[in-house]
């Protein structure tokens, strides 16, 4: 039991509690200097997500950049938010990972305080509030723009939410979405090959195809690294919960995708009808 002075009456939000008791620990609370600082910290790049009948798939490449330099080749950009949702990070990597950790604690705190899992819309709204708190640093180039997806226990379907730097929340009804520097190319790829009748396995393959296309046109996005055996992080969320595919599983699919590209470098064709 917390002392009276440390209780936050009327709220089950851990973020609100942290802001009242230790505001310096909140993401975005760092001292803000003048000027743009976007090139001073590693940036995560491309995240893609797509729904299928029974769940949602999210995948992220492994490259982090700092200006024109590859800062890290095997960064993780896709994380579980809770048992039935996941979050992918794009933007300033350090701030984004800090935000993800706070969001994970926020959802766990709510569940323990209220005795129930927050709804999918509630999770999306809580994340929007955390992003809004980073607006000051975002204006200096240290933006955090995640992609959130999960399995809605009420509607029994996968859902995808995107955000802007002000915390604006948008549900993606097309069945797929992408964020990050290579997102334009990844979305173009998914437009070509995505369909509502894809199976889970097909959906995983489609996201890896999209990341391959993004890496083909965007230097900040890393494609499958066959030499180092570094492959995208791929997560699947269904009624059974969150599951990250093993490197062996993703590697086998990536090998097939690359094998197909040897004969057709631009990837599979979409049907005309």
C-alpha cells in the first residue's frame, strides 16, 4: 500500500502517477536545448503491419541509422505491449524504446488496478497520450512515431493504429499500414500483394516482401542480411496472444522471398482483376 501522499486518486494510469511523483522520468522530460538534434541519435526506420482472419502480423527491419551512418544492424523495433497487442517503433530509437517500456508498464498497471485488460481502443488512446508528451522533443527532430496493433477480444479481429507526432490516433481500415522512412515503398508493396483472404503464413510473407521492397528503395531500411543471418523481427497476435517468430522461421521465409527475387527482382505481380 502506497503512503497517502503517493496515491493518485481517481486514476488507474501509471503514466499520470509517474508524472505527478517523478516528472523527470517521463519520456520527453529531458532538458530541451535550441536547434534540431535529429541526427545526434540513432533512428529506427521501417515497420509494417497487416491483418488476416484471426489476427495481425507486425514486422520491422533491423537497421538503425544516425545521419548517413548505420548505427546498428540488429536493433529490435517490434515489442509486445501486453498479451494481446504489439508496438513497433520508428523515429529516435532511445526515446522510442523508453516510451515502449513505459507503455508496457502502463498497461500492466491498469490491469492490476482495475482487474481487467484495457480494451483495444483504450490501449490506443493511452499510447496517444504518451506520444503527445514527447511533442517538445519531436519539434527538435527527436520524434517518436510508433505503430500499434493488436487482437481485439471484443470483435475477435486484428486492428492497426497509426499516430502522428502530436499524438493524433488513426485506425487503419485498409488491413495494412507502415511507418518509418521506408513506409511509402512498403505500403506500395502491400497494396500490390495484400488481400483480406490471406492466411497467417501468407500475411507474414507479405510483410517480409514489403520490407524487402522498402530496403530496395530506402537506404535507411535494412533488408535480410544473409551473411550475418540477421532477419526482420516478426510478431503475430491472435486470440492465443502475442508470439514472436523465431529467427529460423523468419529466415526460412526470407530465403524463399530472396530466392523468388532472383527470378523476379521486383517481386510478385498483383492480379489485374
